[in-house]
C-alpha cells in the first residue's frame, strides 16, 4: 500500500519568515495530494491540493509543488503569521479509490 | 465547502458498554465516508471505508466486530464501538467525499472524543 513520509515533525519560524514542509510517497499510482491544517482539538481543514498533472499551485501565501518523478511534494507558506501555527498533514491518494494515506504531521510554530 | 457533522462531540462511558458515533453529510450526498482514529499528537489512522448500501472495508488490523460500521443512507454513517475498553479511548473523526467536486475532496467532521473509564 501507499506510504507517506513527512518532514520535519516540528518546525519553528519567526513571524514573516517562510516555512517549508516536505512529503514523499511510494505509490506511483497516487495522483491527488491534499494538505490539511489541524488546530488543537479541531477537525483537519483542507488548505490546498494538487493533482499529478500539475507541477505547482499557489493560493495567496500558500503554495504546493509536486515532483512526480521523484515522488515528493512540498508545502510552502510565505510571510508566516502566528495564526498559521497548527499541525499540517500531507496526504496522497488515487481519486478513484478515494481513501488517503496521511503523513505523520508537522507541528508549525510561528513566533511573533 | 461541504459540511460534515458528527455526534456526539464527546462521550464518556464505562468499560464494557457500547458507544455509537454518527457522521452526517449536511448539504451533499456521500456514497463513501471514512472513519479515522487519532491519538494525541499523532496522525490520522484510517480505520475503515464506509460504503452506502454495502459492507464497510476495514483496514488491516482493525477488528470488524469491535468497530461496527453502518452506512444506511447517503447522508449518514455510524460507527459503534462495542464492548469499549480504556484502550479504545481516542479521537474519532469521519470524513465524506463530495463527488460534486473534482477531484472529489474529503471533508472532515469535527471529531468525537471518546473516553472509556
């Protein structure tokens, strides 16, 4: 089955700096890669996603890049703010199967 | 985006009792829902895929008789933890696929915190 590895497990940055979280996956059939933000005690919220036919996608301060050949994808957050502090999960799935395999999560702390 | 609700949001029960958790898609129909378990500071562990009108598909290592799943309608899936024990205490989260979106996005419920005494 699919295996997703996520790094780093914790990340601390100063407000205004950029943050990068990286994930690798094992199943070449995976074609959909969402990123979720989860605040303590709350549900995961989809923040951005990318399909395998696209190399990069951007939404304001958030961007995701995908290297299908190397089987890795990354989340980039620019101009970080304290409210960006949360746990971020990457995931990989095939759209037909629907079920996602999640990375172990990255706890991001943005210091004011 | 689509809305998924869960009930109850938290429950405390005695060891040996059964607990039912409901997952509802409020503004869309979901032929497929997923049940996850999450331990503190850990990732989401998929327990099973709930399919409307058919049997659930359980992940390896998840006891079918322990975690009963019923997906009786296009908007409701239930997870029943039978004969609960303290080790079943966890945060249970469901998600539902909104097939109106391409790719079909998963939307998560708010989660149910189960504490077994």
